[in-house]
C-alpha cells in the first residue's frame, strides 16, 4: 500500500488536511440521514453512496469505524422553518395513518433502496424520537450557559448573544449582519428576540400530534438539536467526521456547531465533509419542477423523464464517476454511458477469473496500485480510481487476447487489486443482468414458435396447437402473420 497519508477536504477550514483520528485506529463518523416522510429520491442517493465509499475505505485502511447515520422522524418542519407543520404529521394526515406508521413505512423503503445500491448499513441508526430526553438535556445546558431563552413555552437559540463570543457562520461563511438583512420578519416571530434565532424546543399547537412533555411546554425538539444530541451520545463530545449534503451547511450544520459550542463550550467535530448536489438535465431538483425522481422510479424506468430503467449499480457507478465535491448532472445520455462503462468493468472482472497464468509476465501492477491508493488518499477521488481501473480493463482484455502474458504472482496481484477496488471499496456488485435474461427469453420463445411453424408446415396440428395453447396459458399472446409470427407477453 502507498505510504501516502489520507487527506480530506475539511469544509470548516476550506483546506485539504492530513486525516488524524482522535483515537489511533478508531474513527467516529456521523452523517445526517433522511427525513422519512416520502420515498427516497435521487437526492438521497448521493450522500448515502459518498459516505458509504468513505466508510468502506476507512475500514479498508484498517480503522475500526463507528458510523452513525440518523433517521429524522420528528421536528423537521415544512420549509425547515420554525413555523408550519411537521412534515411527517402532514403526510400522516394525508394518508390517514399514525405518524409512526409513516415513519416505519418510509424507513423500510429507504433501507430497501440502500440495500439495492449496496450501501452498507451504518453501525448505529438512531432516531430523533428515540432521543427526546437527550435533546431536552442539550436544551437545558444551552439555557444554563445563557445562549437560549424561553418564550411562550418555546426555547430559542440566541444567535446574537452566541455571536458575541463565538464565530457564528464559520462553517457556511455567512455573516450575521448579512443574515439579518436577508431574513424577513415572518408571522409568529414576535416570540423571538431576533429573526436569526432558531427554535431548539417548540411548544406544540393544539392540532400538533407529535408532542412530548418538557420543562417548558408539551412540544417537540427543533430539527438541529437531534444531531447534536445523537452524535455526541454515540461518538463522544469530540469526534472525527461529520458529513452530509452541501444543502445542510446552513442552517442545519451551522446551528449544530453553535449548539455544541453553547452546550459543551467547544466544537464537537474535527472534519466536516460535504457532498455536492445533483442536478437533472442541468436543473435543480424540486417537486414543483416535475423532476423529482424516486429511486424506485429509476430502477423501474417509470417516470416521464426517463427513457428506460437504470439499475441500482448504474446509479451507484454514475455517482462514483464524479468526485463527491463536484456537482453531478443526471441525464439519460450520461446514465446510458455509465451503464456501458459499468458493464465493461464487470465483464473484465468476470474474465479475470478465467485467466490462466503463464511462465513469464509482460505486465506488472505496482504503478496501478499506487495510483489507486494515491487517488483515494487524495480526498476519496473515485473518478481517478475508476480511470485507473479502466486502464486495467485494457490490460485484462489484452491478456485474454494473447497480446500480453501474465505469471502467477502478477495474476494474484491483479486479481487482488482489481477486486478490492471494484467490489470492496467502490462497492459495486455483479447484478443479475436483466437485459441478458430478456434476450434469453426472447430466444427461447422464438425457437418454440419456429418449431410450431415447422409443425404446421408438416401438418402436425397436435404439436402446433400444443405449443400455441401452452404459451397462451403462460400469458403469451401470439399472432400469426403471412410470413411468420408476432408475440407479446401480456
Ligand atoms: Zn443533521
């Protein structure tokens, strides 16, 4: 393995830094998980695949990794503001379900999609509703330190007081003066001292279903508090990596830093890592834009914007083909070329298993190995890894064609290098090729119908009718034509 050290880009310092864990050999990593009020869509796949790559690589380097990814099942209001309805409660009302039924349903669906994408489950998956007491403790600590105030049963974080001692905005690069100029006074803000303040405990309105007792009111925690409570509970007051999508930088992660500084007196996180956003045909994703495509829709092809179905591995490979900090634009053309690339890679992996070593070797792989590790050590640069793997695909094909030779030690090396990166680190898998099985089915049905034509030609009506009837029973619709036949599976 390369002696080069792992470097990660820290959003907080805006620099690549040598990764040094707090406890040698152990990494604590927290990633903001989904809010479970709808099916997982494309936007969910990028943080999941990005931090799965990071999780896999850290483990590959020999670290023991405790990866915590939460489920937000309360306290995330529509428009992510302090006013409005709980997203989960709103969905529960629409579908006439208990809010926890909504949560369970979409959590199950999220897990199914993550399995399809070959995303490893985290070490701990805590839920916000399972940690109300811990969140109340955080609110109490912030109040004790004087960085929050109670107003009409709700508790608000006092941003201006906090900013007089700490740097509010250091993660997102926003300044409090600019923020203040940009926030409009909204209805209900008279409870707050400043429009910058955010709720860390909210008194529930009578119609609000999800509510818990607290020292201040029957209510619910603010969204930003859950991640502070759960990350520090499972990873300690200081931990290594906190990740999430760039859309969470502000206000969510900024507010997390403010709360841990206010409650604990210091930052909890050493390295902040953020994946960039996904666009579709150059446009931001949004429900109102009609380009909100769920993962299930990608896998089935059932969406107006999709020309066909794309397999989970195609989506995973497509995400990995871009560096996690670059933007990524989805289009049918781009996905089709990802599909072809993936096929080439996986075909080479299968060919590799069949190669027989010779006495002499015309190839060696030290340089390729170093390139792959250097790329991963340079802030998890998966596109460079993939480019190097494609160079290896060429070598594999040349060996198969007899243009190059390989001896046993080099063959072992090539297998270990190729399989480690393709399967263990990038997390790709050989999918059951549905195109292939479709082709097989088409071939077999055509063969049977040709036998039937021959039978008819030799007036063997029993055989001809038997084939026709049994295929119809199986759901095939057969139409006889002048020069042959047509069939369809109904
Ligand atoms: Zn979070």
